[in-house]
C-alpha cells in the first residue's frame, strides 16, 4: 500500500458549511435518472439545472465516461453470542487470508475468541471475534459457513444470504428496495458502501452517451466506511486518510494512456482510482491518496458527483477540483433545493485550469 500527501495547510473551517436536515435525501428518486444534475461551467460561465437523463446531451466524441463497477456486499450481520446476547458485526474489508476487518457492537462485551452465530440459529454462518487492531475499534474476525475451508466466492455467498446492506449513518429509514443501493453496472463484490454518483445512471442513459460518441469504461475501487468519516483535526493535511483497494482494467488503462479523451469520472471513487494510477503507475493496489488543495491532476477532466457532507475528505477533493468556488456551487444548490448526500442529486463539474490552481 502506498500513501501520498499533498501541499500546504488548509484549516478545516474551509471545508465547513451549514447543511440543513431537510436537504439530506432519505430515499432515492424514481426513476434513477430523474435525479437533478447541477451543471457547473466554471468561474466564467453560469450554471445549468438539468437532470441525469440529460447527460447524453452533455458528452460527445472524445469523451470517456468512467464508472466504478464495484458491488456493495450486505456487510451488516446480526448475530448472537452463546449466551444469547445480540451482537452486530459490520464487515469492512477482506484480507488476503480470508479474515475480515470489522466493527463489533457492543465490542467490549465480546471477548476475543467468542463464536457468534446467525440470530436465526441455522448454523450456516459463524463469526469468530478476534483482537482489536486499530484505535477506531476495528477488529479481526473470521467468517465461516458450513465448513472451515471456504473460497472467497463461497464466503461472499454466505454473507449475501445472511447480511444486510449497511446504509450511511445519516439515512434513518430502511430502504424498501435494496437494489437501489447498487448501480446498474455493479459487478465485482467487495464494497461496504455504494459509489453513489453511479446510482443515478441507467443502461439507457449510458447507451445514449455511447450513441452521442462518448466511450464508457470501468474501474474497480472497493468503497469502505472511511469515505463517510469526517475530518476531525484542525488542519486538513493532518487527517489520516483511509485506504481502499483499486484496479484499472486493461481496456481502461489503454484508453487513459492514449491521452485522446476528456475523462469524465462518475464519482469520487473513480477519481481516486484514476488518479492513484496516474500518480503511482500501478494498475492495482491499495491507495491512501489524499486529494486536496495543490494536487496536480493526472487523468480526470470532469467530475460527476453528489453533494457531500461538511468537513469531509470528499469535499476536500471537490475543493481541489474546482477551487474555493465550491461554496458558490453548494450555496446555489441549497437555494435551489437540491437533495444532498448519498440518495441526493448530482453535479457535473469542470476542472479548473492549471493556471488557476493557486487561488
């Protein structure tokens, strides 16, 4: 795993804004592509208020749309101790040896070595609690099904049968249709949170983008809960950036390396994958890349993303992309009653010119 830290200090107040509770979307709109799309044309242009179904009108020949095809696993497991006490295990990341990093609630009442079983008691799933491995309470756990030796595919199947999709903490209502927290192109399981900008896209919209002359490619970045974690330090650069695994498929690498396309990244997870590749030259690995003020962009020209929580690394990335005028975008969006966060609306941003990166 490699890390990359970037330039001068930024006070956390520079990433703060007032987010009213009423602006936080609690459920996705139907159909997917009816979400609103704030189209920003940069400091010299006015904004357009469109919808995601208008995206094919905003792309054409020479554009490369890149999406994250990761699939969210139902990582929240409701289990019980041998004594019968209820325990919740939230799987975070699978290690190469098959164990998982996880959060256990209530952690203090679950000793290392405790074998937890599915609350329905059918014996098809057991989770053995391990030691605490990080200051944030993460622990190692082993997940087993009907036998001790399981392939990754079999393990994920057992989790699929017993788990629930873990929604972000600011979503207070259960999701009627769990598929709405998956993109239509979700393929590779492993994420514990959705690449939410991609939730708006439909097969029809992507097909129309191709008809308009744009190309569509994929990356894989396994989204972790760190993406929701606020920055709690005074200086942004002191924030310990979470790591996420990524992979750039051969076709995507070829298209990026050609330098012949204007790259539209659908979501900050795609940005992290493409810029990690651009920075390290590695097509796969674990990245702790922290994109913030002063970052020298390698691959991404346009960004379609949702509106993010205050004081977050995601907002730091948006500020690095468009500069301090992100505040104008967010203020207009709030005044125009856009819906914010994971189930909210989206914006389409143009990267500020290299000449203006030192605002």
